[in-house]
């Protein structure tokens, strides 16, 4: 897995590493926790997944999926990289 330089991992528009986020997904809403943000490097969530290059104008964000179980957010082992 390619890593961004530590100097390139930072907050983006008020979203920091560790923040919980949500987005529109095929099945409704997606929920997750921000693991890494790259503004000048490449991120991938695993060896068999596509990598995204992050730039200052379009950062790449690695997110760990969370799912709702009985109305409570629950951590999963699945991660993804989003622009």
C-alpha cells in the first residue's frame, strides 16, 4: 500500500483524521471514520484496491466504514479511499 508523506496528511475543510463522516452511497447513506488524508501523495486501502492520488485541490481520504446496528454506529474492518 502506498503511503502519503506525513507532511501531506492534514485536515481538509474542517475534516480531520479521526472525524466521522457520511456520504451518499448506492444503498443510501455511507458512514465512516477518516483514517488518513493526503494532499500530496497516493493512498490505497489495500494491496488489491485502486489507489488515488491526492492533491491540494483534490485530497484523497481513506475512510473506515461504519454500519448502523440497532440504531448505533458500529465499526467494520472495511476501508476505502475516496476523492
